[in-house]
C-alpha cells in the first residue's frame, strides 16, 4: 500500500520538534482573542460581562503566550522584527553606487 507524500508543512513539523508547541500557542492566542472580541460590550457605558479578575487573568495568559513564543523564536534563531507603518520613514537610506566616491579623490 502506498503512503501519501508528505507536504511541505509535514516536513517542517518533522524537522522542528517545537512546531507543535508553536501551533498550540498560536491557536490558544487566537481563541483567547476571539473570546475577548465576542464578550467586549459594544459601548463603553455597558458593563463588561467578565469580572476584572478574569480580564486580568486573560491579560496574563496573553503575556505568557507571548513570552513562550519569544523563547521558542530565540531558540530557533529567528530574527526579531517589529511591525512598522507603510508611511513610517525608512531606517536605512539607499545610496546609488555612482554617487559613492573613493577616499582622497575629489570630484571636479
């Protein structure tokens, strides 16, 4: 009997033992975020259905998930990237090579 050919995702999961943990953390974060969205009142004048203690517990869960995801990324050697806005000024400037001169040579 022929076995199915593994997909790229299957191969990545086999090569990375922490992939399942990352997947679990991602799903937990998404589910918690959806719970927050669904229980948040439409207007600020309405009373929130969750107690302040529960809200704080959810915040702590998000913090723990983020910390563990950061640990896994650091262990995997991933580069930390921070989000940026499209209209944010660039941190690096591209200089055309024809404008770069040699040291000690003056342009006339």
